[in-house]
């Protein structure tokens, strides 16, 4: 009734759906701001310390994605995803027993962050292998799941925090991840040569001389530009995402429930930022794409400074912040492909992605210190504009294409 090719095609699309679901669970890290106020009260800490678990989780996520990228080809994707998923679950469960912010940083930050990094890379690699005829589209779809995660997880997390308390919420989510992630990962496998040949794929990148290996990439001027700009882009995006709830409640004086509901809008912008900026990066100069992102972020920060604390301002500006955070997660890999080729992409982007971890540490730490020292958000918004200015200068200096 159905041809063999149709069955295989359906199978690969099923893996995309499963990958999106797994990414949604892994992307719960973006919903940390829902827990943050409750944790500050529970553990009696300020803004700088309360951001430590989120900061370290993102750093370990980037670090372990780099480590895992070297072993992806030799390991079964199912086993890698299950290993990462169980680490995520363990981190959340242990977080429910944390008695201070430093223990929480180890459980939520180090353990669950490492789990996210282990599973993240192999999902993209599997998608690219199953869709040799449309790699970018398949990987983009997988990444949308990570970006849209707060659309689902933030409301669920808030309900759990309100009804059971923040620590029990960690436990419930951890157990759920421990059950669901291995089940979703079980069907994953890499395609055989026969599977791939059924899509009549012909490589469009046959000139190996155009591919630049890791050691040579590091020596280029463009690598400095991509790496530093990705660091700045993630610094801004991650610290603003982490402060979304606090800014809404404290600066705009909105109800916590309203802020949580608005995160659905922000999550959508974060998700669509990936394919939109991927499309822009494919078709226009890298320099123009990066400057466009920094200009959009600057406009949003200036709006927060000059337009007051109206809810419309909050929605527009934070939609821009989340949109550009998603955008940089498309700009960086697409830039790596365009500049250094596809042959060494796994290793090259594994290194480029460590900028994400540096951005997490630098952004969350510096913004927390600014808040604790000055006691208001205006200085953070000025700080964002200054970072964008540095990004534009670096782009003009290092990115020539």
C-alpha cells in the first residue's frame, strides 16, 4: 500500500517530531526566571547569587556540547540522548533537596546543564544525517523545540511552584524528565547508506579544499569576530531572558501570573528568531546580519529607558530580546558553515559554541552585580547598549564578508 521510500520518509519526520519534544524538555533551562523569585525567598539570596544556577547550567551546557561533539559519530544517538536526559533528570531531582544556592548550582547548574549539552548536539547531528537533502531546515526545526520550550514549560513550572513550592516543583519535573526523555529517545538512530540514498541526495559541497580545519580556523580574523560577537549576543540574550520575570514584576509592576503568560509570546519570538536569522544569514553578508541584530537589541534597550513602564513596552522590548537570542543561535552555526565549510563543522562549531557558556557566565554575573550594587534596572539597560556598541565595532574590525 505504501512504498518503501514513503515509510522511510515518514520515519524521518517522526524523528523530527520526537526531537522537537526532547528539545522542549531540555529547553526548560530557559524557564529559570519562573523559579528565581521563589528561590530568592526560599534560600535568602540576592540577584547575583540567585542567577548562579542558571549561569552555570548554561556554561556546562556549552562545555559538554563541545566535549560530546568529538564522540557523536562513534556513539549510538539513542544512548547519548538517554545519558544526557537522565543527567538532566538527576540534576532536577537533586535540586529539590538543595539547602543553599551553592548546592543548587552544582545540582541544577553542573549536573543538569551537562545533561542538556550531551543530548543537544546529537539531536542536531541526527537530524542533519536523516535530511541530507535539507539539512538546514531539519536542524532549524529541531532547534525551534528548544526555543519554544518556555511556551509550555514556564506555565507548567509556575503552576507547580504555586501549588507545591519551588523545591517540590524541581522534584516533580525531574521525575517527569527521567521517565519521558528515555522513552522519546528510544527510536533515535542514524540512517544507513540505503536510507540516505533513497532521497536521491547529491552533495552540493564537493570541494574539500574549501573546508578549514579547527586549528586553521582559530588563526583567522573572522573566527575572532564570530566568537566575540557570539559571546556578546549570548551575554545580552541570556541575561535578559534570565531577568524576564524579575523585570516584569519589579520594574513594570506586573502580576507574576501575567508575566508567566507573556513568556508564551517571548518563547514564540525566540523560536522564530532561529529560522528567520538563519534565512537572513544565508542570503546577506555576515557583517550586515550581525549589525542588524545589535541595532535591534539597542533599540529595545533604549525603549526600556525612554518609554516608561507600560506593559506594551515590556512586551515589545522583551520580544526583541528573545527574538535576537534565538537569532544568534542561528547566526553562529550558519556563519561557521559559510566561513569554514561543512567537512569540519562538528568540531568547528563545537568550539564556537563555547562562547555561549562564556556569555552565560559573563552576562548573568555582571548584570547581577549591577543590580545588587545600584539597586535598579536602568544601569543594566545602559550596559546592554554599551555591549551592542562593542559588538558593532568588533564586527566592522573582524568580519569582512
